[in-house]
C-alpha cells in the first residue's frame, strides 16, 4: 500500500482510504517511539530538507525528529543564511536544493499555494508544512490520529473548531479531513474571522460559542494571532476572550468527555484558560507526541511513491 | 500602391454596411467600397490596375480594431513589452489603434513622456498609438498632472489606471478640469481600502485556496462614486474593465436616468472565464479586477447585449515569464490579451450575444468615438486600417507563439475559431497562415 501522489500538499487531495492508511502507518511508528531505541532504518540513505520560509520551532523540530528517526539525513535550510535574501526566486532555490540530492522537501511558506507550486516543479517529494492560509495537512492528520486514540471512530463525531478560521491553515486542513472521515464540523468565532462561504461545504457556523459547543465531542482551539488585534477583526483580546475564550464553564456545554485540542503555541488567557489547557480533557501534549509518529508515517509513505 | 480585397463580407457599422463586396485601397487610404447590401448603389466596383489582389472569400473584412486599454510598458519595462512588440501583437490581433496606459517608468504624466511614446511609435510602431495620460502626477492621486499640455502633445484620455484616484475631491477636480479638453477620464474602479491587497475574487474558492479575496463591491463602490461625481461635474467618465454584475447594473441605471456622461468597457476575460480559472494557483489567471463568478459573466454578456457596456478592450498587460512563475501572492496581475481579442469576442457572436456589427461597434466604432479619433470605419477617405478575419478556422491558442513579449494568458490551449489572417495597418500588409 502507498499513497497515490509523490507529495502531500493538501488534505483536499486525499480520500478516506489515504487518510486511513496514514493513520494506520502512524500507529506502527508510535510503537517505535515508545521503545528504548527510537529509530528505524526505513529511509536510510535518503535526504530530507526542511525548507522553512517562516519561523517555526515546533513543526520544524517535529519534522526533523521524524526524519531522523527514519534514518534519513536532514538538512535545515535556514532562510536567514540563505540566498533568499539576495532575491533568488522560490523555484531557483527549490531546484538548487533538489540538485543537491534532496529526496524529500518539507516546505513552510507565508504564501498560499507554494507547496502546490513546488510539487509541480520538482521531482522530489514535497511535504506541505503550512502554506499561507491554505493548509497544514500533517497537523490535521495528527489531530485525527489523536482523536482516534481516544474515541472509537471519527465518523459521526461532532467537532467544534473555534477562532480565526479565515487565517488558519490548521482549521482548513482539519475541516477537510474531518469531513472526509465523516465527522460533523462546526466553526465558531466572530463573523470577521469565519467566512460564511464555508457553509457551502456543509459545515455549521456559530458566532455564539455557548450554542456552538453544545454536545460536541471535540473542541479544537486555534491560536489567535495578536497582530489581528486592532485590525478590525475584533476590538481587543479581552473582548475576544470574553466571547470566544475557552473557559471551564464554556467547556461544560460540550460533552463531559469532550477532548480539548490546540495546535500550539497557545496564548493562555486569550483563546484558552489555563485551567482548561491543563485540565483532564486536554490532549494538547498528546498532539505533539503524535505529530512525530504521523510525520514519520507521511515521510515513509511518500518515499515509497516513485516521482 | 493599389490593393483590392475581393469577395469578403465587409462590415462597417459606421456606415450601415454588412455585405459581400470588394474594397479598394490606394495610397494608404480606403478608395472605394462596394458591397451588395450597402445602403446605396449595389453594383460591383470597377477595380483595375490593382498591384495586389487579396481574395477574402468566406472571410470578414472589418475596420481595424481600436483598443482603449493596452499596456505597452515602454518606457521603463521593456523586458515585459515594447512599443515595437506591443503594436506588432496588436496588429496580429486585428487591432490597428491602441491606447496605451500611463503606468510606465517614468509615468506618462507630462508631455515629454507623451512625446517620447509618440516618437517611438512613429519610428517603430506597427499601428496607431494614442497615449493616455495620467490624471495625477506620478499616479499618486495628490496633484493634477498637466492634462491640457499633455492633451496638446497627443493624449486622448486620462487615467491613473491601476492606482485609482481614491480621494473623491481629487477625482471631482479632475472630472471638472477634463472638460477643458473635452476628453474622458478612464477610471479603474477599485476601493483600495476594501480590496486591501486581495489577489482573486472573494468567495468560497478564495477561502479554500487561502488567498485573499477582493469582493465585487470593491469595484461597485467606486463605480457608484464615479458615476455620482460625473453627475456632479458634467465631466466625461469612461469606466474601465467592468467585471461584476453590480457594476453593470449601476452603469445601466445611470444611462437610463441620463444623469451622467458615462461609458463603460469590459475585457474578453471577464466574459470568457470565471474565478475557477485560478485552479490550483495559476498565476496566469491573476488579473485585476479578478475573474469573477458565473453570474457576473452572464451579467456582462447581458450588458454588452443591451448596450450598457459600450466597449470591449483587452487590458493587454504583458508580464515576464519569471514574474508569473512563483508565489501567487507576489505574481503581478494581468493578461496578455491582444492576440486572443477576436477569437474570444467572436464567441459572443456565436452565442447570439452580439451581432457581427455589434462586435465591430464594441471593438472599433465606439472606442474611436469615445477618444474622438477618426478610426473604426471603412469609409472612403479613411486610413486603410483593416483586418480580414477567418471565422471558420479552428486553432489552439499557443501562448508561446504570441508576438507579444507577454505570454501570460489563461487561455493557452483553448480552441478558438476566429482569428485575423491579414491586417493592414499604416499602409503595410501583414499576413499569416
């Protein structure tokens, strides 16, 4: 079994069986991560490049560790020391990295569509580690993996995604992945940050968080980017927290065993109260651990596809 | 030199002619036109002694088209296009008069740039070039440019094009002042605060692609404002590249009420393609205003049909390949449009939106009238600008083969069925297989 494409650029391009295969493969790697020796020789001799145009610590580290535990050589292409500052085009940079022998290029960029562009222009496998406000597919996959560990099936679950949907690639990828796997998705947030057009995709939209959280199985919180404050999306983080912050009281609207998730990094007191982030419903650190296993699965499966 | 074009279907709406006939050119001017259905005598012309005989049987013989909206890029952006290549592309597209937008470097905001363009055009151009001057110095929207002096130098209209005059008072003054020259102001209608750096039409597609959207209202607000200012001032307003249903409705209402001297144009891409053309981040479909929804395409066709929209112009916006090859957000907006103008527009005739005559009105007669030049007709004595169009060919658009330096088109690979086979411009005959 393998994936149909050499690249993982978006969840939109995957069907339920692709997602199922990745999650199943990830379960195997999670076992590996629990062992004393956390490394397998599966991709020995392959070269992985982290091409990050945007600052990132957790995602880059997670990919780096995942690649190392599969025994590939990993190079971090750092933007500050690169020729990007000299005005080299995206395509030239990517072709250069490919010419150095990269088999897998993991890319993060502030522009939507960059992963698509590189996938079209390169023979190497391209993994999207977040492109603009488009998608962040491995985050959605690790979220699904985390849900699946705790709930019997994803199908039929009610999932609320709360916050800045408009600018969130995590929300986008999760919405597609959850819908593909048969969950019911609700989007909650101020109308300035939740595009009404998404209703056409069959999701429900709420600006009233208390209503939106009623009887949900999963609450996915999104990071509020502080720079949105004062740009007309919402007045202040104080008012935001009052209306869309996840407090213990708000969480009580959801099912008793509801899972609380967050892709990190969190703004405690802005979108999530510390009591909830550290509470027994929270699986936030599980998400981080599972991210490794899921990224190992993705790299492993893509390496099996001939470009 | 005497040229005879025989047996073509001659369409000259300016004189109510649409019929099979012969046309004679002598010394760069139309000498005689005889067609079976012309309103007048319908006898075959006596043509003798022609040094060149052209058989146009089964083809259309049209006045050379007049394109109100072209970016020739020179001076300053010769790597995108030059006056030489841009006018050659025009001629390839059946266009024999182009109005070139002022967003060059330096901006055409003073007579010396205007004179440079005209000098270059007369030395290297393949067709007539009519410069459009900037409304404000540097297109900055702050101070009026020397419109009257530029008009004397040859500017036929004024526009800040892609950098619309956001200040309503400045636009009011410009419309008032333009009455001195009796020229139109051409307005690129975009409320920049609302479009706010958007790169495609706003809607489900922009959200799912993660691209910043431009709502139709960003255009419509400015269409409404400019109509109101034209009403206030009595100045002549020409609205560039209409792309939305709402804009069509606003112009229609303004014309119906007769409150303002307003004309409007659209471009082939706005009646030929929707936002879907953006697909997975295809930068060649990035254009401003952006490609819209199906309902907008339908409304624009209706606007062309009922006369709300007077003109089809290309907004020919050539860019270098490298500029379009990369991040969608960073790619410049624009479509290289001259060489698909006739092919795409003739589809409107096939669909019954326009008659052949109507198409020539939108692409030659009306634009010539708006800028007040003596073009767009095959009347005896007029300059022999014409194009012979084969409407029964079937060909695949090949951007790589464009005469223009700009190969940026979302229509690459489209199969079209009309294209010029001969264009006569500035006394030269251009022929293609």
